[in-house]
């Protein structure tokens, strides 16, 4: 089993991937939903960090100096990913930003490894929609010696249109000028889960797959 397949089963087991009818922030009614808030125990966040670490290594090998997590959801991600990388023999730094600067003692806007102009970071986050939160984080980094952000890793690429006909992820990628990779895509999820039993239950049967395909025909960029 590949790490992507393991991650899909992990999403199901944690109830972070659900099928049904869900209204998204965009107003779209989607037949599936990704809820990263379900990674709420030490074991779950440890395993999640391992999947992110494997994605980091797949796309960036060890050509970076640290993992950066934007507050707040990115904080446990960057720490658990850095720990997992260390377990794999790739010991790198981690760093995250404060939402508000301290007014005493260490007044830095970031916590973790020291940053310089030559520091090479991989940014980790749960999902990306408009990219607003990422842009805000990049502004913080600019004020902290402006390190190099080599790439971004997120959990799932929904492969949906953004404000144009392009993939929303590609839109953000072009705006930021930074490569973005997901641990898995909705295509990966469809292929792996279709009519597959997990814990004795089929999560994605023919009827639900048909609903997803109809949704993606309208909103997808596959």
C-alpha cells in the first residue's frame, strides 16, 4: 500500500473524509467534505505529520532547511512533520508565526528555528481556498529576514475551479509563484475508495461516485 492509499484510509478512519451533502463556504453543495479538525489526538496528529513528511520528501527530497506552519492549524502540522522527518533520518527545523507580536522579551513574530535570507522553508497547511491566509503568512516571513519558501504541502487537492476556469490550487500557485502539492487529490480518493470495503463498510459506492462525478463535471478541473 502506498502512503497516499494509507492516507486515504486514515482520512476515513478519522472521519475526516465524509460523503453526503455539504454546503461549502463558496456556496457550492458538495457530495464530500474534508474536515481536518478531526485530527484531534496525539496519535492522529503524529500519523498526519508522517504523511506530510512523506509528501515533503517526495517533492523536495531534503533540499530545505525547515518546515513552516501558519498559525493556527499549521502549528501542529509543522511540528509533527518535522518530528516525522527526523524519524526518517532527515532532521530539519520547524517554525511557526504568532498571530500577535509579543510586546516583551522575545518580540519576534515567529517561534522556532532562526530565519535568514538563505533559509529554505516548506510551508504546510491543511487546505487552500483563496490563498489569503498563505499570503498573510508570507508577509510575516518577509518581515522576518524574508526566507525562501520553496513549496507548499496541503492535505487534499479538491481539483475544483477557483474564480476562473482554472484549478483553484493552480490559481493560488500562479499568484504566489510557489509550487503547491497535495498529499492526495480527489481523483486519488475516487480511484482508491470506489467499492472498497474499509472496516467492513463501503464508503464510496456506485451511486455516490456518480454524484461526485456530476459535481466535478460542473465545478471540477479534472
